């Protein structure tokens, strides 16, 4: 694994993560441009949905690491211990629905944004997610970190990623409180 991760960092290969079938300590929203043609550009709807997702998560006391993914963004969260996939999925489904509401209010078609969830309780053994630090397979663009101030360069992205991994892990209790709040609304 160490050799594979070193190759990943050196951009010699992309390492992807398969998620556990029952529980996970990482979960991720994948927001993609859902246009049938020219689906690799960031559309206005994407920025609106991502902004709404980030605000919703922040209001719930959660902070995601947001990474440019090629067709959109990955918003990943870390937990201090594994949580059942059905609870992660319930959380992600409700948070994504909240993120799409502003699109409707602004007159956009919410179908222009495709949300995928990792882990996905329906297909958790056949889909993987490309890890941070790689280049997109099609457009060869590095997976830069996106902060509220903008897209970071590669060196700053690595520094931010390291800080996030060391300092932004969410407790299971905090996750549960956020899920309860989502379930109540």
C-alpha cells in the first residue's frame, strides 16, 4: 500500500477507495455536471448547489473537504469512528436535497446537478472514489482543494489536505446530532 500511495502522490497512478459494506469513517458527496454534452465545465448551478451544501453542512456543525473532481466537486467528511452506511446515506440524501432547493428558488433545473454518494448503500461494492492528490483520468487536472476563498494551487492543496486530515475529524456524537437535525426538518 505504501508503494501504491507513493505512486499516487507522484501521479504515476490513481488510487481509489472502495468503501466498507457496513460502516465507514469517511463519506463523500460527489457533485457532477449532469449535462449530456460538455459535462466537464463548472456550470452556475454547480456553484449554487455547492455553496448551499457547504452552508448547510456548516449550519449542522460539519466541515467538508471540497475537492475539484473534473466534472464538479467532491465534498468529503471524516469521522472519528465508523458509522453505519444506512445512517451516512440518510444524512447525505437529506443534505443533498437541501443543497438543491436554492436551484429551484433561483429558477434553475435541479436535474443539471447529479449527486452521487460514497458509500452508496445500493452499490457500495462496485464503485470507488478517486483519492485526493490525483489527476482526473480524462482531463488530467490535479484534484485541487476548493476553499470559500477559491481554488488552491497544488502545494497549498496538499497543505490544506494535511490540516484537514489532522484537525477536522467529526465525532460520532456530532454526526448523530447533525443527522437528527436533518431528520427533524
